[in-house]
C-alpha cells in the first residue's frame, strides 16, 4: 500500500469535468507497484485522431519515452496507456520488451496498429516493471471504458502527488464550438526542460498533426517549461495533445490561421493552469512563488536568471521561513552566469521595491514585505536594468517535507 501523504495546503479541487467527443477512458488497480489504489489508465481515441507530443530531454530517458517518440512520427493515435509506480527506466532489454508487449496488447484491445499506441510510465527508476499485470488488465479495462472517467484517470497517474490535477476549457475555432480537457501529474523531480511531468490533453477539434505539434510546443514553452520544484529533470516526462476531429470545424491552414486564435489562447491557459497545479503540489510545499525578471539582455537570459533565483535552496528556504531576506535574490542573480550589473540591479518583493540601482531604497520599510511573506503566494521581481528581456517562472518553497518524502520514496 502506497503511503498516503498529507494533501498540499496549496491544493485545488478538481474542476467541473465533462466529456471530449471521440475519447473514452478508464482506470484500474493492476498492482504494478501499489496495492489498494488505481495505477493503470487507458484512453481510447476514435479513428483519425491526430497527436502532438513533447518529451523529456533527459539523456537517460524511459523506454516508454523512446516508444512514444517513435510513434509520434506517424502523427496518429488510437490509444494511450499510462501506469504509475514504476517508471520503466534503466531496465535495458527488459524495458523494451515491456513496452512492446504493452503496446501490442493495447493495440489488440482497441483494434489498431501498435504504432498508434502511446505509452507513459511514472514511478521508481531502475526496477523491472511487472508488465504482465498491465497486459492482463488491459482487455477488461478496455471493455469498461467510459467517456466521463477523467477524474479516475487523473488519480491513476499520481505518484507522490497529493491531489489529482485537471483543467477544462470551452472555446471556438471560427464559429465552431470546441472543447479542450486535460490531466497532469507531477510533484517532485520537476524542472523545465520540455515538460518535466506527465500531461495528457484532448480536444474534439480537427487539427492536422503538424499544426497541432506547433501549437503544443508553443503552449509548453509558456507553461510547463516555466515551472520548477527542485531543478531535477525527470527521465519519464511527456506532454501529449490529442485532437479527435469530432467537432467538425473548418480546416485550418496552419498555426497562424486567424480562426485558431481563441483555441490557441484557451490551450495556453489550460496548460498554464495544469503547470501551476504541479507547482502547488510540489513535494513538501507550503508556498508558491513567482519570479519575474525584467531588464535583461534577452528573454532567454531573463529566464535563466529567473530559474537561478527560483531554484536557489537559499531563496526557497527563505520563502519557507517567511524571511524577507532579499540579499539571497541578489546572490542568485549574480551566480546565474548571465549579464548582470550590481549597480543597476533592483529587487522587489510583493510589489514593494527594496533596492533600486544597486542600493537599498532610502527609507525602506520592511513591514509590507514581511506581511507579504506570510501569505501562500509570493512574488519576487528583479530588474537588471540592462535591456528589454523579461521572463516569469513559478516554483515553490523548500521545506523539511521534501526531505521526508524523497528520503522514503522507495519504501
């Protein structure tokens, strides 16, 4: 039985989920690692569903990552199989055998080619996966699929997550109503280098694979690639976006088609919401904080500085301890390895400027900053005074809870 973790104080309830035409899904307890909880989910898609995906850049990637990356080349999807408890990473030929057997079993159950099956796994690294339990569970799982089991599937992919994560948007392509709905998991081993968790989003829109891929990459860069919990990039992470075409909207010419404007905005918003849920469920987190960097020489440089601040253990522990120690922000800016000038740097916390142009603001009163640090959502702003580059990232504090969770992860 997996040890139950206290629910994050930053947890959000599941939204009012609905169905996505062309998608059926479900979850079961297959006993991959856990007992007494669901750990296997299956999504089935109508024929003609297009798919887009982004995958971890970790060089020690999981066998399911390799399989799904290859399957993406065909641009079509009929099934998605995800298990929790075992990541199927660093398992050699045994891992390859596991994904091949799982894809074959899912293809037979759904009635499609194996290269239309996408696979994901999350959990412990370096242990051979009991894939026979997955294979044995798939026929009954497929037979019981429903169009309204989104909450069940969100729970099935959790590992150290303390609450299920899902989001929904109703939008339009041209004059045609379309729906976007997705689930995500993530709590630890979170750092932006593609996606850094698992997220599966589906829409009933009709969008070609190439256009869908462009939209997903753009939305990922402004959402999942702007979060971090502990600076560690997982071996198993992916984001997949499925478009079933059931809305029967007019064909689109490409990602810049004006008819896609509302859809693009909704997709970005949904993925941003899911990404922030991951931060809010950061292992041991008690506070979420944003880091905004302006005045950098480029947007890319601003993002690297923001990540240096957000990933700093000293900054994160100061947030946890409600300590308005802005000097740690100065330190993190300086260590980032990006262009910075001490005498042009300005720092604000909670909208109160503490330092301007390299020195403390005359008459600075720490009272409002201390009050802000007692809240659950903290804002840090650093202006480098060098250019027009800017970026914002989101992260969480670092507490003893992080050590407790990860020190006993395999037990």
